[in-house]
C-alpha cells in the first residue's frame, strides 16, 4: 500500500531518523528529508542508499525555509502522503524557577514551533487531496511532568495539543494525526550519557519506525492517539 507513497521525514539524518527513512524506503516509498549539514545527508545516503531518497537543506525554525522545503517537494513529487516529524531538541535544565528565558524559548522553538510550521504546510497539501497521515513525536515527560525537566516537558506537551487539534480538524478532510510518546530511545548519544543503564529496557528506534510504517499503511482509522512507547521502563 505504501509503494510510491510520498513521505517526508524531518530529522531524517539523526539516529531515529535513519531507522525511519530506511523503514519507509523498504516499502517502496519515495522519502524526503530535510538536513542542515550536507555531510550528514551524505552519511544518510551511504547508510540507506540514494534510490528514492531526496533531501533539501532547511532550518525548520525558519518559516521561509520550511515553505521552501515544501515548495521543492511539491514541485518534484506533486503531493505528500505521510509526514513523520522527528525533529526537535532536548534540554534537561532544572526547576522552572531557575530556568532562563532563553532556554524556554529554545525548547518551544525547537519542539513546538518546528512542529507547527511543518505540520501546517503538510496539512494544507493533504487537505487539497482529501487524505494524509501525520505523525509527531512528543515524550513520556509530556504526560508525566517530572521535576527538573519543565521547559522540555512543556514544549512537548504543546506538541501533543497541536497534534490532537490537527486530528480533530483533519476528520473533515481524511487526514489522520497521531503522536508518539517514547521513553528513553536506544541511541549512541543516550548510551554515552547513561553508560550504566540497562539499555535492554529502552525503546529501539526500529520499533518506533515499524510502528509508524504499520499505522501509515493500515486502513484502521487510528486518529488523535497518544502512542506510548516506553520500552520496558
């Protein structure tokens, strides 16, 4: 069902993004990614192959560059079937009373603003076709709100609210929107940051990728869902 589908994976040059891109390419989809570093895009090409993979250099915090990304995608592929928005950032920080304003701005910009700009452009194109699937990524912290991670948790909670709004608005146009809530993802960066952790308890990138691909291909009307993928934690 996904053969020849047009898919955009933001953050596709990251560790989770690479797993996502590879999973969609294996279905025969045409996959687009944004990138900021040409070297990272070349590494992605080497990892997954060049066939049916397209890249556009774009900073997703810039409305102008996001619009240019979608203009290029529309010009060359004509439409968009699936958006998987993985791009974002993390800052552990501390208590809200000690959180600098620039840190809060940064979390809202990297997590909420990028999601808004990208999903807005995707929704407009899907609306004109009367179909589409949108996935965003929040976090377990966005529903549990642990102490000391306020800026990050709040920015990801905003992603949940945005996604559920899209799910409600998309019903009239055949558009579904769901949000993934991972726990700790098994990545080299997280292994380095937590060298003594039991990584067998963490969520695997491939598991997230398989779930999104399966829900993209499914005829089931899963919409507005918070998909909790906490691993074994």
